[in-house]
C-alpha cells in the first residue's frame, strides 16, 4: 500500500466514524467504508487546499453530511455562523450554504475573500424581497421600526434597523421601544411573532411582507396528527418558519440550534423534525441513539453544494463565486447586524 493509499484509508475511516450514522442522505447514499473511500481523495484535497489558501469553511446544518463532517471547520445555524464569520481571521471564507449567508459573512468580514460553491444557491425567502421593494414598503409605514430576518439580502439588511435570527427574534422585538414593527421578509415567522408577542402581553403591531421558506411552509397540522397516531410518545419539533397552525401543534418550536439542543436533552422514543433533512442527518451523527421517523424536506438551494464545487471554488474561484458588495450597502447592513448582536439575549 502506498503512502497515498494509507492516507486515503485513514481518511475513509475518519469519515465513516461520523457518516455511518446518517440514514437520510439527500441522494439516498448509504455510508459505508466503500462510499467513504470514494470521497476520501476529495476531502483530503479540500483540507490541503484550505491550509494552502488560508481558508476556512463555514457550513450550514442543512448541507450534505460529507461537507459538514468531511471538510467544514464550523457547522451550525445562521446565528452561530455569523458569529464565526465575524471572528475568523482567514484570508478566504468559503460559505457552504446559500448566497445570502455568504453575503452576511462578507458584511462581517470585509477583508476576507468570501466565496460560494454555487452562485445559483438562492433562497425562496431571501429572494422574495428586494431593497427597492422594502424602500417602497417603508414609505407606507414611516413610523415603523424595520426588523429583518437574517434570511434576507444585503440590500434588505442595509434598509433595516435591526436584524434578527429565529433564535433571538422574540426577545429582540419584545424589547424594541417601537410598537409598530415592519417585519420582513418571512410572513409565517411574522405570524408566529405576532402570536408570541400576544402571549407575552407585549403591545406590538406586526406588519409583514409576503415571503415564505419553500421548505418550512410545506408542513401541515395533518402531518403531525397522522404521525402522533402512528408513533405514541412522539415529540414534534418545528422551526418558526413553519405556519402558525403547525407551530401550535408542535411540542417544541425553535431555531435550528435550539431544535438540536431540545432533541439532545430530551428522552422521547421518536422525533418528527419539521425542517430541512440536513438537520436530521446532523442529529443522527451527534445523537445516534435517537429515533427519527422521517417527514423532513429537502431545500433544493442547499443541495446545490457539493464537494466537487467546494474543491473547484477553493482552487480557482470564478468571478461569479466571489461575493462583492457595494461598500455603502455593506456598512449599513453591518450596522443592522451589529444592532442584533447588541440586543441579543446574553444566555
Ligand atoms: S431552507 Fe428555506 S430559508 Fe433555508 S435556504 Fe432553503 S428556502 Fe431558504
């Protein structure tokens, strides 16, 4: 066996230790030593390129498991990865996720070259509202404080007063001095926000635009009722991008990070995860003793990422893979995100 063969074998064994637990792979792949061996040369090459280019890879939890566990330096939800984008001191940040997330990394780390594996990795939610459309909406509600969900473009962030994530939206909006809130671009999260403010006794008028996440808006209370009947003791875990009727019927509603924490710390016999399937893959790796009953959905934008595209972007990024922003837009968007860090709960 040559040294290269040894390295490939060791890498395949490393990959297998994580990937062997994943049984909801988006491409129906079964992870065993042979499939890990097949991708090992690529993960070795990517990890070598990272060192050569002084690059870090940030990967969203919805990505394919071979990216998350094979080559990512940091994995998590939007809030966690935004903090990492602000902290890392690398020359290159490769954002394996979707374009608005890479824009956020560029806003927070302007000196770094920020690259994406596939420029077509949009988002039904972020792409539902442009900066121009938000300017027109603001003119209709001039007294409103504009709150944007982090799933929005840099132009929309630049037009907003404060950014939020699914993990801090309730806390931040509750504590804003304004009564009237223009919340963009997620109508369903806005509906959940309205209900939560009412439950907390906070006097807020929530006005929304009309975007939705094409993954989370698909779930229905009927999915939950059917699953509960088949799996006694089931816990239903939902993301606040789901419709309010789904959120109301779930046992727990929270951000991607909070959903993971809830599952890891509870002892139910089965879980129904009303979110993107990548998160179920992460939980299968990190909590292999838990049982998931399926029902998750795929985001086609997230699935545009692949190890080959990550390798090619690191090797020689094409102009369309490099994120560039107008400096005025970047500064105003950075201010909106900095407000979020200031107003986020500390625990
Ligand atoms: S899961 Fe939804 S919010 Fe996330 S990138 Fe896909 S479409 Fe956008």
